């Protein structure tokens, strides 16, 4: 796995992925709607600057099932979105 896309361990058989290089304008509501096509999103946290509140371009997405997280991680590797290559 690349450093940009990692699966993070989570209790209760939930799967968490770290998504990087998220394009500007792709915020929580859009991300949740996009990732729900793969499975139920239980938690989504977009990393933001403490000073400005702007997106840092990374997010943690938690799925109800770790198998779904694995599928998303594989599907999103080097995925082109809004002229940016998204990494999971």
C-alpha cells in the first residue's frame, strides 16, 4: 500500500480509510454522498486547518464493514477527480 492511502484499524469490524489529495470544493456532504455508493458511511472527518478552517485535503472515512473499506481503498487508488489524483 502507498503512504497516501491507508486502512486504519477500528473496533467492531468497521473499516476506516484515509483519503488524501481531496480537491477543493469536495466537502463533507459531497464526500458522504459519493462514498455511500460503496456502502454505509458511519463517520466522516475532513481534516481542517485550526486557523482558517479550510480543508487540508485529507479525510478519514469510516464504513460499517471493513470489507467495504478494503474495496473502496482499492477502487480509489490514483482515482482522478476534479483534475486531481485522489489517493486512499
